[in-house]
């Protein structure tokens, strides 16, 4: 394997505490938490349409269809609802490991908006973040809850991209990047080695408005595919994050009008299909092959989230050898705080 290039990366260790989950809600299908924190009212924008258009031009998440009629004053519910699952693996085994992944669209804003409350309630063993939009040296200490170790990676451009990892389970090793200099400047990949698997946290490049980065995206896809297969020669792989692709037509609301939009081009979908065909499983579609209206991303305008006009861009992809360990794959669409929602993988491993 080529030598891995280390970017701006850091590790923080929070003091240990009792992280035992409250078992009182185990028998309930959902848990609702009401956030009574008052939010400051923002002054109305003189031109919300212009503001929304500017956001679409500058935000890497360019999977939106049209900014006309957009409003940036999106009212979010005060309650957070979590799905729970008692589903067992195909071998009848209960889950022993909970992983979560969330594109938080800016870690400082996520903290300000109470994002850590989700971690407190979900209590994942490992949680992965995308789009930190913050230099690792400026990430607030409260981003690392008690009982977790944190690993952060930021790229060369300030306020852009970035991935992170919080883990209760001690990794054997953690590497930053994929070992190819031209693809290791944007802070997109962290690989953590555990006893039985590699965990690869990614924020895959967006092809951009008018597909200006589609060619680069395809180059990255090819190199990253090779990277995954090299890891798999040693141990099974769990690959997660915002993969910036809706693989099938049922993975977004309007497939017919988005074939030339970043995230649903034939090229991006074909590249993703090649990886899956090479011994990997989309955990959600493995369990729910025909489920519709299951999205993880909604644009910040035209009440897209309230109307559930969205895209499934966030995934847990596993080596096929881990298939028998899958218990459930959840989309926590009752959790707010970003234009994406968290996803959860439950394994018996």
C-alpha cells in the first residue's frame, strides 16, 4: 500500500465517564426529545431568493434542483425523534456494535445548535462526521464528548470539507488520506483499523454545479476503489459517509429531472455500481431493497425537508464477508441540525 500522506489532523481524548444507555426506552419504537432551548430570531433577508442562489453556488452540496422561490428561513421542529431497532442478524444474533454517520454541514454551527444532544441519546460506539468546515486547530473541545476519543482531518482550504471520527472503542491505528497526494489535500478520508475491520470515513467529492468537477470525481472514484480493495486484502471494510451519489432512481424524489445534476449522473452511479459489484454491500438496500421516500439530504429551500423532497446520499457500505453481521440500517430522519440527517448501522460483530 502506498505511503499515506498526513494532512492537518489531530486526536483528542475526553475523560471517561459512565456511558451506559438508559434502558427504559428499549421496548418503544421511537424516543422523542423535546428541545426547549430558545433560538434567537434572525432578521428577515431583504432578498431570500438571491441569498439561496448564492448558497447553492458556494455550497459543495449542489444536489438541488432549482433555487426559485427559495427561503433560507427554514423552521425546524423542536422535537428530535430517534428510531430504535431490535432486529437481529440473519444468524439470529443481537447487535453488539452501533455506528453512526452524519454530514453536519459545519461543526461549530452544529455544536451551537445542540448537535451533541443526538450523541447523548443515540450513544453510538463510533460516530463519523463529514463537512466539518473548520480547521482542526479551531474545533471546539466540546466537540469531543466524555468517553470518546476524537480524530479530525481538515484540508488545505479553510472552511471547506473535513471529516472526523469519535470512538469509544480504541482503534489499533488511524490514518489520514489515501496515500495519493493529488487526492489528499481536501481532508476527505480517515481510516481507522479495529480488531475485525477497517472503518473508512469519507466525504466524497461533489461534481459541482454544471458538473465542473465530474472528471476529477471520476479520477477520485477509481483511486479510492483501489484503496478499498487494498484494505480488504487484510481485513473486511466498513465504508461510510456522504458519498454524494444517489445510486438508484428510488434514492431521490425526482430522478427524471436530475440526470445531469451532480449526484445522479450516469458516470457517478456507474462508478458506484462498480464498487458494489466488486464485493461490497449497500447495507440499507440489502435490508430494504424496495423502500421509497428514504432520504438523508434535503435542500434548504422550498420546504424540501417538510415535503420530503430529498436524496439518499449517505451510506454504510460493507465488505460482503460482513453480510451475516448486519442487524439493521437506520435513517434517523427525525433528527435535525443539518441539511443531512444521521444514519445508523447495527452489527453483531
